[in-house]
C-alpha cells in the first residue's frame, strides 16, 4: 500500500494481516524508504505477485535509494523491484535499474507498472522468473530468487515495450501481454528452453489505448485452451485538466491471436459500461467479467450525479 500526502513526506508501506475470527491482526510491516521517504508502492493499482514458495514481488516508485551502500543506512529502496518473504516481509533480494537516479529526478517511476510471474517452479535454476516495468518503457525479466542488485547488466533480460507502462503484465501460455501508453495490447513470446522472451512482437491488437494504457486479464479453459484477453479502455476517465469523460470500453481478444477482436462493449448501446475510472482492471470470476465504473459521475464529488459508482457485470445473455 502507499501512504500519501500531497504535502509530504510519504512512504511505501507493506503490511500483512490474518483474520482472528473477530478482526484482523497485523503480522508484519515494512517501510521501503524509512530514512529518505517516498518510494510509494502503487503499480497503477496492480497487486503484488506471489509465488508458490511464499515470496511476494513488488516494484516501488520514485524515492531515495541507498540499498547498495556498504554502510548504513542501506535499507531505502526507491525505484526497486523487490522479493519479500511473505510471512516476515524481509527483503530477500532486489533489483534496481541503472537509471534509478534519472527516474527519481524526472518522475519516471519504475513502479508505475506491476509484476507477473513467468516461471513458478518448486525446483530447478531458475525456479522463479518475474517480469515488470514502468514509465521508462523497459520490461525487465529477473531471476526472482537472485534479482541482481543495482544495474541493468544484472537483469536476466531487458527490452523496450515502446512507451511507458502503467500496467501489470499478464502471462499465459508462454506469452506476456502488456498495453503501453498510447499503444496496442502487445504480446511477446517466451521460450522455455532459453528462458528468454523473443523481443520481436508476436502480435498486437488493432485497437490503440490512450493514457494510461491497460492491464489485461486472461481467461481460458485449462492452462492453454481458448484464451481470451480482456482489456479495458479507461482513457476517458473523467478527471484531470481537460480530461474527456465517457464510458469504459471492455474489449475481448483471442489471446492466441490479438488481431482477432471477439467483442467490445461499445458495439451495442445496451452493453455500455458506466463512466471510466483510471487504472481499473477487469476481474474474471464465475464465468463473468466484472468492471468497476463511476456510473454517471463525471468527476465531481460523491452525489453530484444520480449514480456515483456502478459495478457492471458481463456474461452470457439469456436466450
């Protein structure tokens, strides 16, 4: 989570809780920038990734960095990809890009995007591979158990996604899906023999998504059959200077062929969603797709319109 004040200072915090039967009990707490502040954990609304060994992965935003110092303090992790122990929140290993100081000085948060597991194995080397990136448009593939420390040369692989990322990658059937700002939904193929991505685009949607891009959710039958990539166009999110305001548009593409759009919610007027909310991700569960919207609110205070929030649910229509 991110503790934020427009007047500062703010800090990036992570906490774990268990439910005791009567309430929640805090188990562990971590401040990722205790000495220098900032380092917010926001990832454009994305959740931390977690592997089968109980590790948690996240990326921090702009903030001070001194984790490579040989003397204390050396526990500030601005603009850093981190693996934490899921139980104690101990920092097990971390990676920070070479341009961290530039990112911090120029508001190019490494942590504007989230993380996704590529390998999640119980044994072998590597057993965990993790991918993610941020505003500087670079996707980093890292060994989750030995992330490398400071410097791009320590990454398992890194390559450009074309423009800035305000999204969490989605990984399915040896393919990673990302939607950069002002770009299409893009697919890159992963080679499980070399444990590397082919950096040439495998496919892209014909639809172009404006700011802030989008995070895809993948549904499928089993591990590799009939995959659908669900993506929201939230570019008309109603707030900000001269920001357009309009419905979110839910798109459905064949995950194995992004050139094929199956459906979108603007095709039929009765399928239209409520007005868009920045960074919302479609949730797929129980054979339905759930989309959170602002209803007919146009960016004003709660109650300024007749519907200040709305959950739109998509599924098979009755015959």
